[in-house]
């Protein structure tokens, strides 16, 4: 999870919708590698928490950012990772 956090870029800093779509696809692929796989609502929650954590000005997920269906996960696993202290070497926005 810390790797995902370190690579996270606020959507408003990406140049266009194509770049945002590419970034979202990469985020979804990264988050789906977590085991057990988080549910779509959990993925949306993690992305929203990352936006808050990185002080993004665009704090809501758009319809185009809804996630593909994933299967079973304990929400505590994903949320605990997002709520952990930021990595010292995290890339600032």
C-alpha cells in the first residue's frame, strides 16, 4: 500500500482526461494486487482517502473513476494501510 501511496498523483495535476484514465487504470491494477482483493467500494474509499491524504483539490470520485468489480476482502486490511503514517520518502503533490 505504501508503494501505491508514494506513486499517487492528484487527478488535477494530470494533463488531460486520457492521462487521468491511464493513471486510474494503473491505480486499479495496483490495488487489485492486494490480497485479499478489495471490493469496489473499498477501492473507491482508498482512492478518496489518498486524495485527502495528498491534499488534492478534486476530492470526489467521478463516474469515470468507478472501479471494476473485484472480489472479497477485509476492509480493515485496506483502510489500515491508508490510515497509516505517510512514508518519509513519499512524493509530494
